[in-house]
């Protein structure tokens, strides 16, 4: 693993470096690289740019941990190509940085340095010019201000617990987030994707006006502009979940829906209605009588299971005198609503647990640059 470190000046980055070294066995990447290179034959070094060669060392020693300072966007771009790399930024509030600067200058008794705020500001401005872009794309930022060593330790341990490779669910949620960026609806940004067999992305959906009519974002929808009242009858926009189901058609069967917001209750109702009609039609293979190889092949069982859950839910709702405790009711409702296979589609909604920046560090994700 390789950690690239970028930092704002006087932010006390050495404390972080010491912790990485002493508590987590990180080695100085530059020193190790010099040693490693000395052992290489000339042809092994030929035509290789330094970051590429350094990554070669990291790959060969993938169980070791290295850290290096990242100084330019160009080198960052090269390191970003590897899953073994992550970028850590060290920052701090201005007043402790000012105090560090004053202390440094006093200790060094530097001549010609006026100990005043404007001198300090000039330093900060120059530093920002170089670092701003690199700092802003860090995977993690540690702020050192007013933190004890123990607090810093905890923060760094938490960062290092993150897997280098994204988790499957985070990755699908990330795709749903990216999909949301295509919305053409001005009221809010929603995206979702339908995934089959845990791997195949069947369709993407975002909210907006149907194709071939002017987009909501261009002022077409009276409700979203706020001219007409709230309510679906006054809105021309389709929900992301509706779009994704329309686009996927029959392929939606057996899929998991990853959605950046709690999935539309109407979709659940539609799914519920479909389930009921399937059961009533007594179609042994589910809707359309089609057998498939997906994990929901046993759709009969799933339908029964979902119906059982719904019945429990209805019983709970219809018999208030049963005096079921609030907590139990809530649990039963939640279970019927999400998480379980909901007839044909399982819903994975965006939950408060899945905080965007914890889940989707920028690590290795492509950055849109509009330059
Ligand atoms: O992958 C897709 C493509 C389109 N949609 C939906 C979203 C809009 O309601 C319409 C039209 O989209 P435009 O991008 O304006 O062509 O189709 C979708 O959900 N997923």
C-alpha cells in the first residue's frame, strides 16, 4: 500500500507522519525507493517514469506500507492509476497554523522575517496556489487542530480500516450517484440502477421529463417551478425508479434496485399489486410464466414469503387492540418494506448509514474536469 501525503504549511503534518510510522509501520517511500532502485538492472529502469517505477516497488512488496509526499498533480495522476494508492491530506485551522509559524520563526530566529499576520498570509496564499487542487481531491483529510495525539491516532486508525478496493454495495451506490448527475428535473437529483445477479447493470434511471418533450430544467414543469401545487398530477417528471423500470422492462425481474433516495412508495405498491395478481392468477412460474436462472428463480417461494410478511404487516395494522409494541411494529414494517426480496425486486435505499463521503471516497473514481 502507498499513502500519498499532501498538507497545508504549518499544519503539523509531522505528527501524522510519526503516527503512521510508529503505530502502523509505514516506511518512508523515497528512502526505500532509493535502496530498491539501486538493486535494479539498468534495463529494468529504462523508459519508466519515477511514479511508475515506484509503484512497481509497491506492487512487488504489496504487504509493506509506504508513504511519500505528493507535490504535483502530474505525479498524483500517475499514482492514482493504482488501487494500492490513497491520498491523505493534512490540514488545520488557521490560528494553530499561525501559532506554529510564529514559534518556528522565533525558534529559528530567522532574520528579515517580520512576525506579523500579513507575512503569514502571504505564505499561506503561495502555498494554497500550489496545493489547492491536490488537497481538494484527497481521499481523506485529517485535521490536526486542537487534537490530542490520542484523538489523531483514532482518526488515522479509522481511515486505515477502509478497504482499498470499494465494497460492492458502495460501488453500486456510487453508480447510482453518478446516474443522478444526469437528472433533468429541477426539484431534486435522484438516480438509481438495476443490478442482476450481483454484477450486471441492467438499466440506469434518473428523474426528469419524458424523452421528446422539453426538460424540466428548461422550465417545462409547472409544478417543479412552483407555479402549480405539489402533487404528481401537476408534475410532468418521471421518478428515477419509474424510468429505470420502464427502461429495463421484463429484465427488471429478479434485480436489485440501488437508489440514492428512499425508493418511491408507489413502486412498492406497484410491486405489491403485481405480486398479488401473480398469486391470484396462480401462475406457477410467476409473471409471464417465465423460468429464469437468476437468484430469484424460486419466485414462488419469494412471493409466498413476501405475502406472509405483508399479512403480518396487515394483521399488525388491522388489530390495534393487539397492543403490539411500537418497536415490534416498526421492525415488522421495516422488514416488509426494504431489505427482503420484495416479490420481484429487492430495494436497497439510500440510508443515513451510507454517508456519501465515507462511502465514496474519490479514490480511483474518475474526476470530471471541465477545463
Ligand atoms: O439511461 C437513462 C436514459 C434516460 N432516462 C430517462 C430520464 C428522462 O426522464 C428521459 C429522457 O432523458 P434525456 O437524458 O433527457 O434524454 O429518459 C433514464 O432514466 N435513464
